[in-house]
């Protein structure tokens, strides 16, 4: 057999559009290209010459599903540039927002994109008559998690109340009580989700990607921390450019990132592997009953890791809300004086470590932006995995093969809108 | 009754408006009683081609391929809805139009790249309804489908955000010295931002009879610099004639 190409024109059930091309030389796989079809949106370009306070409201529009993480990330980086240290209550409220954001994102991915594959349905819509309980649970979790974002942030998607230094308005006691009730309502559904995903069989397949997650004291990572690999190598967010490099792929509008030249993996599975000790007690029990052995190197288990995180984040949400109910809110006056500075931050977005980096001039105008999204850190591993996993599928009929490949890609939960903020390269 | 065939398509955007749809909870199931979602690549493996009764068209147009696809879908659609401010005005992605070569700002070496002006979809095809906002309001989306299912043509709200803001009993942010674009922005969102004391930043776009001159006067009175006023108007709807012509 000579040179031939295998293509999946439109990969579905992903957050945005992508195409897969595999090139064969005889029976050997020559090259795998995951082509991101989303157009470039140049966020780093048009944040230039915008005011410091606009960075969050503009950069949150990088992504509709992890906009909370981009919002908080952007605020933190600008605050670092100005040497502003937000109060404990502000950080707690931001953590609550991030938690609700993680829950929302995980639910969308687990139920709307991954679950139909495992159960043999075309989509969750098709499941509505046959798997009534699952569909209702999905819709409930989806609604409640975004309702919590709305109660704190003012809107369910693209929240607005979190600003530099604090919040335009903090939630009332009544609202906090509602939030607590909502977290508690989610607990059973979150547990059921994890128990369901534990039962799904996944292929016996591992990779050697460098797994990275934030580590912060004895907390499961979320808001801040240093970046730590599974092997224990660590670095501070401000030094990220020394370790993380971005690369252009001629066929894709998305950038690929590498850790010291190697392909990497960030997200729920990496967080779990590196920080499992700091999960809530109930989550630890679940982890034990799941039988998953850590560290786990199978990208397919990312779904299971996400479902386990659901339970942890619900518990953590309850804990923080209770703390805020007990302490109450102090009135804060936010007065920001812009000054020349540079700020970098790293936070855990639902799909992994997110970096925002700004340089701001003395008038408060942004002069340089760099944003590295979790998906751009995972893309290189996805391609490598496809190359290694595909030979096992070659005996299958095309339809089945496509599905199995899509399962692998979807397990990473790639958020394709995110990494396309950079550039578009055409090739003919 | 024959079920309506609904399609969702996305171009250049963050896809946040799709998630507004997904958080409708039980109302999604209500919608499925009167309609079939036949095309929605983000959540469906099997996606049908047209004809479609209703198409939700998300995102701005920023490449020749997207333009071609848009025209193709318009041909197959009875009622085309521009979903969100990217589709309605170009939205945040259209900020790229302020730069001659945005790629040069983000890429250190010259590359073989052709910039395409980011445009709203109605510059290319006829739009039957505008679901404005960044993101859209899920209730508005639900009501539009409900109206169409009953054979009614949905109507947009033609007044400004202030009307809904006052109806929610909010104190005007200007009174506290916070500047806001509510007076010149399309209502329909139920003023979620000013309700948490965050100013309206005009995400639903300029109201045709909004008094922009008066708004600018008000902003200046509150000490907002010319540069900042310009930036406020050049965010979601900078391709719109109304905001383009802003004289500061």
C-alpha cells in the first residue's frame, strides 16, 4: 500500500470544531494532525491598549465554558502587576466562583459529550426518553452549578461582579444560604455521577506525558500555588516562560505547548494524581471504592477523575460557604491606582493550569498579553496518543474506528475555542 | 402538529451562547416536545443537513469558509436567528478590525497569513431575529422558540436596559458615580449587571434611537476621558454604524 490519508472531517461533541487527519505510509502511521478549525480571535492582540480593568471582561470571552477561570485569572494577573493583595473574603468568594465554574464545565463534558459514548447513544437528546434519570440529573447539575455562578457573579455565563481588588457587590446572607442549599442539593447527584463513571470500562492505554498541576499548601489546587509535575519538579508561575514553550502548527489555528520540550498533560487527572491527598473525606472514600490506582497514566481515565472532582468540589463549596456565613462580609472599599508593572498568574481552570501574563504602563494601559490555556498544553499529547492508539483500531469498520478515536480525544475534554486566541496559519 | 426542525451552527465565538441554551434545564425538554434538534455538533454525533425551520447562528464571520457555510445554511433555513453579539455585531472578535495586521501583534515572525475583516452575519445574509447579548439571555431564546412553535413572529424589545433596571428596583449607578451604558443599550437581558452594581458595558448593542450624544455628555460629566469613552463603545458593536459614528 502506498501513501494514503484517513480523515475525520468534523469531530463532534467537542467544545467547537476540529478535524483529524492521519497520514499513512503503507501500514505505518506517518503523521497525525488534529486540525483546529476555529478561527483565530487574537485576544492577545486586542487587549493591547485596552485599560487594565477591561482585561477580565474581554478575556473571559475567550471561552464560554471556562469563562470564570479566565475572569479570575485575568484579575489575579493585573493585581500582581499592581501589587494588590485581595482580602481573604475576596479570595474565598473567588474560590466559590471557580468551584461552580469547574462543576459546570465538568457536568457539560461528562454528560453532554462523554456519557452518550459510554451508553451507546448518539447524544444526550436521544437519551431523554430512555435514560430519564441520567438526563434529569445532568440538567439539574448544569442548572444548579450555573445558578451558583449567577448568585455570586451576577450572570450564569460570563460573570460580572468579580473585579480588581474585590467584588462590585458581595452576596447577601440570604443568597449565601441559598448557595449552601444548592451545593448540598448537588451532593447526591455528584456522587451518583462518580459511581456511574467508575463502572465504565476504558481501554488499557497509558502515555508518558508530563503531568502538571498546581500545588498549594495542603489544599486541592484551585486558585493559586506553584506548578508541580508528577515527578516532583516544581516552579513558580512567574517563571513559566522558562519551562513552557508555545509552538505553531501550520495546519491548526491553535498553539501547542510543551514542558521543557516534552508533551504534557494538565487537567482533572493530573490534579488527582498530584493532589489526591487533599481531597475531601467523602471523596477519598469514593476514590478507594473506585479501585483506580494512582498515579494513573491513562488519558481515558480523565473522565473518571472529573467525576471524582465533582464530589470534592461540592464538598469544598459547602465548606467555604459555611465559613463565609459564619464570618459575614466586611465592607471593603476598592480603590485602584494604576501603575507601571508586570504580572503573571497561574490558576486551575477546569481543563488544567491556566496562565495569564500582562505588562501595564503607568496610565493603566495594557501593553503586552500572553495567555496559555490548558488545552494548548494538552494538544500535543492528544496527537501523540492518537498515533499510538490507532494501530489497535485499524481492523475496525470506519464508523467504529471514528467513535473510538473520538472517545480518546473527548476524554481530554479539549476546549477548542480556548487555544485559538493566537493565530491562524493557512497552508495550501 | 409537525415538530419544528432546529439547528445550531457556530462560527467565530466563545460558544458561551450555546451554554445559555444548555442551562435551560427542564425547559429543554419542553422544547423537545415541539421541536427536534437535528443539527448541533457540540452535543450530537449524527447531524442532519437542512431544510431547517429554525437555525441559531452563533458567532461572527471571519473566514471565507465560514462565509460560504453561512450562505449555504441560510438557503436551507426558514427562520434564521443571529445568536449572540458575535453574530449580531461581530462582537468581541471584531475588535481585531481595529488592527491592520493583528497577527503581527501576537506573532514575532512574519507568517503567511491573510487577515479577514470580522463581520456580523447580516452583512451577508438576511436575519429574521436577533438574539443579542454576550451572552444571550436563555429566557429570550426559549420564548422565541415558543412563539415560533405557536406560529407567532417573536418581537424584540425596543427600549433600553434602564427600563428593565428600574423595574427591578435598582438605584441608578450614575447616582453613585458609576458610569454605565444602559441608557443606549438594547434591553431584553433584565439588567443582570447593574443589579450587582456592575455597569452595563453595552453587550446587547446600540439601541437605534438611543441618545448617544447625551450619553457621551453624561460620561464626560463623570470625568471619563475621551480615550476611555472610545474604548467603551468599541467593544461588542464596533462594526455597527451607530457606534462607528460616535463623535467624542
